[in-house]
C-alpha cells in the first residue's frame, strides 16, 4: 500500500532513522558486535518503510536488505507461505 506517512508517522520514522544512524557505521551489517534478534526486528521496521516507497537512508536500506537475506529470516518467511 503506497500511502504517504502522516506527520506523526514521519516524526517517528525520523526517530527510527536517527537511532539507526547512530548505531550503524556506514559498513555495519549488525547493530552490535554480533547479530542478535534486534537486527531482524529493526530491519523489518526499515523494510516496511522501504516497501511503502518512503525515503530511507542508504546505509539503513543496505543494512535491512542484508538482514532480509539471512537464511534464518528466509526460513521464517517460508513458514508464512506454508513451506
């Protein structure tokens, strides 16, 4: 669904971006030293914005795309498809 964010949602998205910008260096593929479930959770939030066509910082988009390709995430996605 390609619906622009309301002002309150835009403000929350900006807070999400600011947190990600602080936690991730330009080449970071995880929020912390090692992968944790927070990486998947954060990436799903970013992906929802990406899939809606919202502007997302390039490094956050790259991070979310990397997290989406994780084998464990893809196994989880397949569960939802009956696989």
